[in-house]
C-alpha cells in the first residue's frame, strides 16, 4: 500500500490520523515537527504527505518550499492540514505547490477522499506524461501498483525482485539440461505480486526496459557463477518483451553481458512469443538472425496459441519451439489436443528444431510426450520454479526424471 507521511505537531491529531490510516492498511510514518518531517520526506520518499500548516520553527510553508526544491521530492503529492479558513492562506499554499488542503476538524470520509483523489490524480498524471503511453486499467489498485513498481525499480534498486529457475529436462535421459528464468516480485508494500499483474504494467509504462536489463544481466552473471563453481553447463532461457526486443542497441546489450562474463553464447537462450514476431516479421527475423549468428539460441515461447506464424515458421531463425501448456494439459485424453501436439512435434522435428513441452504435470502427459519423441519437458511434475540456491541444490544432487 502507499506510504503516507504525517507532519503534525499536535500529538492527539497526529495519533488520530495514524490510527485512521493504519486501519485502512496504509503504511504510515509520522513527524512531530517540520524539521523531522522534512528529513523523513527526503529519506523515505513517501507517496503522499499530510502536513500541518502552522507549526513552530519550520511551518508547513517552509516544509513545502524545501520539498519542491529537491528533485527527489518535487512531485510528491502534498496536502495541507489547517485550522485556518482565510482564502489568502490557501492561495499562498497553492502558489508554493500544494495539491490540496483539509480544514480541521475533518471527518474520516473527508480525509480518505482527499488522499485517494490525490493518489489517483498523481498516478493519472504520471501515465499521461509517460512516453510509453497509457495502461488500460486505471483502477486505484493499478495506480498504486504502478507507484510501487516504479519505486521498487528506481528507488529500491531491484532489491524486491528475485529470479527463479524452472528446470527443463531431457525426456530420454531424465537429466536437467536447461532452465527457464522467471521473475518474481515480493513488494515491501503490497506483498507477492504475480507476473501476470506487474509485467503488463511494466511494459505499458516503459519500466520493462530497466527491469529486463536487470534480469538479463543477473542471468548472465548466474551462468558464470555456476560454470566457475564446476556445475556442468546449462542453457538458461530469458523471456523478452516486445519493447526490449525492438529497442535500439538491444543486440549490443546482449553481447556486452556475454563478453563481461566470458560466456559461450550458446548457453543463453532468448524466448520470444509468436505475437512479438508477428508485429513486424521482417524486422524480427533480422534481429533474430543477428543474435543467432553470434551463437545465442532463440526459442519461440507458448507456441500453438497464434497460428498466423505457422506459414513463417520455416523462415524463422530459431533453435527451439516451446509448446504452450494449454495443449499439454490432459493431452493424453483430449483427442483434439493430442492431434495438435503430435503435429507440432512432428513439424518441429522436420525443421530440425528442439521441442519443449511446457506445463507437464502428470505421468500420463509425460508418457504421451515420450511416445511422440518430444525432446524436453518443463513443469511441476519434475519441479516448480526455484530460487537460484534451491535450483543449485538439485543440480548438485543430480536429480533426474524417473525413466522406466
């Protein structure tokens, strides 16, 4: 939830506001005077500030003036709390950059309404100023999620994020041969946020660019750590967004991370989706060809969900085709899924592509894939996605898929 700073010298008023906001699950910090409040605002960078207008030593006007001169706090929404009612006082506050004011005494409804309106307007303004466009869902929840995501990346320096690894297993030998890297976000404010929520938001706001760079950098470093530790080489796959893939300098970024870590390029695999490729087929093929010529592997993720690319498949410079989990679920008993999956595996093999079946959860699904000579499987039947340390443990214990 958003973090709110309350700067109020009257203890009874301050404690009342704290109790009210904490009951609404806001994160709160408080200051008993303007100087402490100014220090907390700069060090904590809250999402919104409630500040008493009249305080000894440093009053609300002084606090606001200082905040609007500091780049880190210049845009923080600021609401005055005041017992005054003269229009000249309000005008002075607005001229200094205040966003709103609440006249004491105020009701719970008045306070919450002012806070939510200001948070929503601030999030909306940020979205309209963003060069990457708007997000479709403008609910307060999504706006607060955007604020938290921005802070997690820009202010907390990615500390809330962790990369998990899900093993990819050779069906014939039962051995782990690769892994897919998957991003997890444990927000300090909102708890666990699922990728289906924050990845589209990151893409719509442009935050996916620094986030994707961080993932790619850390995966390359992790490959080096495991190699130096003596663990046998693994191919590690990284999912790309269309914004990353089409960004100028993307290829140079990949090459730089490979070179810095002294990696062999074929141990890095970049996963694209059909929809990404189909947005601009010719441009996508040119970028994919360049990456593949450098030795980087290319995979098409979630294959089967977008049939428009089937006619292009033979022309795509790829190494791996990943069959979407939708087709794998109950594939042994669902005749339609069975027919489609058989055809996809056969087609991929005819094009000399490796095939990874995603979302394998049952022995029956695995047996079907084994009968169709599918190369690799990935799914909960073998392992859920794991933090790097846990994934390393199963590598060191040589965990294998049971083979009859």
